[in-house]
């Protein structure tokens, strides 16, 4: 079939991209500042640390409008995934989350570098940009509390602020960080603290929180 002019070539190119990357996000009218090739630490920090204050401001408002207001995949206050995720399985963001969940469920650990690699390849096709930084952080948000991170040498409890650093390390420096679920010993420790001092499950989700909850209870009593 004959291709007429630049517009015709663009249509063909978009058709090819859609076949290779059916779950790419840049086809949803994302503003150009979010598509600029760059390593954006701000894009990582918005979902993980500043969603309530900055999530619907400036260039990030377009993503807030898309995911929170239009698709209702994330909630409007904190940016956490909602129950609507279950009914929107064919959306790109939902497919990405499904990929991450399957990896963690299968191995009980999650390589952030492997997730980033998978996001860059078909069927997603992201690349270093504010959009990609935001999406990566959004996918990792539910793992930013109550898990441990390691590079094989360093190991510690994860936090939203630390997750920002880890994701940036992966995107900008190609470093491999892994997330781990609590070990059996850590779970036993938390349960023991909860049973002895009558703390709720929420208070003992992970060791540091159990210790802090115990201190609060002792100071209060």
C-alpha cells in the first residue's frame, strides 16, 4: 500500500509500534515534558513521597488525571492501587503491575533491575524519562514498606525514601537491588513481640515497626 507524506509514514510507524509494544503508555496523550529522555529522580519521588501534595500539580497532573480520575486505577489521596485494578486488567499500568506481582509471588524476592529491563522491552517499551520514573515508582510503592532490600552485601529494611534511591540507582547506574520478604526469623520476632505486649497486626508488620510500637506502648503505659 502506498504511503503518502510524513503523516502517512507516521501512521505506519505508530501501527508498527503498537504491534511491538501493545501496552506502551506514550500513546495516551502524555505531555511531552514527561516523555523527555532523562533520569528523573523527581518522577520517582512523586508517587513514593509526595503524592498527596504534588501528585496532581504541574506536569504530574496529566498522570493523576489519567490513572486516578479517568481509569480510577490508583486512589486520589495516596496513589495506591484500587480495586478497579481488578476490572482493568488490559490497561498498560495493570499489565505492568501484574508482571511485577507474578515475579514476587514466584520467587519471594524481586530484582528491581529485572523489572526495569522488562518494562523497557515488549510489550511495554518504556525508556528513561519522567514518565518511566513515575511508573516504576508507582509499581514499587506497595513494596516500599515491610520488605528488605539487598545488593548481596548491604541489607536493610526498605522505606519510601530508600526506595527512591534504589530505583534511581537501577535506572541511572544499572545497579541491581533486590527486595526480599521478611525471613521466618523476622516474622517470628514480630509475632512474639505482638503476643507478649498485646500489639495489633498493624503494629508488628515488620521488625522496626514492632520495636517502635513497643516503645510507644511502654512510654504511654
